């Protein structure tokens, strides 16, 4: 992974028509550019020792910085005086000069310009880096500009170079980076739990009551949703996949977690899309706990009714003698008692009124017999 920093020193005479003002602004810009060149070449180390560093270019390992200073002094334009680039690779290149030349030459080829640049390697800090001064026009007089796409190209070309020349170092750096991220995540979790315990001790949070249920009671979802502004757009795309507010909560939360673990800015969402994602997640989360307290009361009541029925059922009151328990351990006797218990259940399920005649049945039978006798006499 490579960190790219870019800025420029410009005259910037916005809306100024006075020639004297433009000249003064140009003088200040040229002075700032010369100061930057002096800084990258003579920056003091940790012990404040003065050290002159070699300047290299695309073709020279030890170039004369006076050439660059003279070019800057002769600047007569009204825009960019110099571009300032900093290349800070995570893995220290064995040959930083070759690394810088390959990155800048490939970027220039992609942009279609022949860059003119001077560079200095800083080795007196914990993280070694390379300062590059790029002229505002290439060797053919074409204007030079850098944008976000160029930064991504520099990172790609730099990573490709290091992967090709120092593969083991790249893998080791990647493992160290992942380990640091995991440790940072663990520390954040510990801090969150510590702060939660402090809130519980101060009476600001109840440990046995879910804070989202409390939130629902303080501001019900039906009232909260009415206050929310409309979405700026209905969906967005990330890595070729489409996301919208109709997606499940787990999918949206998974996207947010994956984005949080990304270290490169190009792998993240735009601010607008990230705010939209957070809003969708909060809306679905609130909807999930809407009426939760009422549901819990109903579930508790239903559980109590079920427990009461189970406690008062005939099977719950049956007593098993210890001798019967010992006999049940015998496979044969266990089978006998099992069949006997099933037969008892079948007999218990037969209504007690079956096979018994009621008074109404007897009266109906007598009436039918009397009617049959009268028919026979007639």
C-alpha cells in the first residue's frame, strides 16, 4: 500500500487585473517553491544535523539542483509554479530511485505527457518517503495536471513494482496491517464495554433493559418515521451491486461493516451514499423494535398460560414409584411398562358416557316398543 500526497504552489491572482499585484503574487509563489526545494534537500534529521541530500531525475542519479532553482526563478506565468508529490510506500523500496522512475514514467505514459521532475529520498524518519517536484509543463510544453485517477494509477504502479521486486516484504506488511486492524478493533470493543459499564454504574443505562426498547418507548417508530426527510435517491451501486432501502437489514449492515474495514479511500462509499446507507439501517432497526415491549408482554403472558396448563395436566400429576423406575431399567420390563402406559392412554381417551344409556334413550326405546305393539294389534 502506498500513500500519495499531492499539492501545488500557484500564483492564483483571482480577479486581479493590476500588473503589480500579479507580479507580487508571482514573487511570493516562486519564493515558496524555492523554499520547498531547499526543505526537501536540506531537512534536518532527528538530531537536527544538517545533511545535504542527492537530487535525482529520470536520467540522473545525482542531478544539479541549481538547474531546478533557475527554472523556478524564471517562471513568468500566472498559475501553477510547481507540483509537490510525496510517495510513501508501506514497504521500503530497495531501490527508491528505480521505484520513483517506474511510477512516474508509467503515469506520464498513461496521461500522454513527458513529465519533468526532480526527487529526493528522505531516510531520516521512521517512515521513509520520496519528495518529487514536478514542473507545470512537460518536455513538449503541454500543461500538467494531477487528479484522483492519477493518484490511483500511482498507487497501482507502485504496488506492482513492489509485488514484483519484494513480494515477501509486501506479504509481511499486509499481515502486520491486518493484525494492527484486529487489535484496533478489539481495543475499540474494550473501550465501548468500559464506557457501558461506567454508564451502568452512574445510573445512565439499565443493564437488563435493551436500550433500543427504551428508545422505542421514548419515541415510537410511528412518530419518528414521520419526521425523517425523504431520501435523496432510491438506490446506489457499489462494486457492481445495487443497494436500496428495500434490502434486508443484514445485507445493509454487512455492506457497512465491509466498508469500515477498507483502508483505501477508493474502496469506500461517497459521503452522500454512506449517509443514505446509515439512514436505511437506522430505519429498519427502529422498525424491527417497533412495539417490541408489547410483544414481550404478550409472549410472557402466553408462556405463563402454557406453563399453567402443563402444570395442571393429568400427566404432570402422575407419580412414579422408585421400584417402578428400577424395573424400567430392565429392557423387557421397560417394554412392558411402555405398552401398558400406551394402553392406559388409549383407555383414558375413551369418553366415560360411551356404553351407558341415558334416561332420554330409555324413554325413546319404550315409546318405539309401544308403537310397534300397537301396530301388531291393529
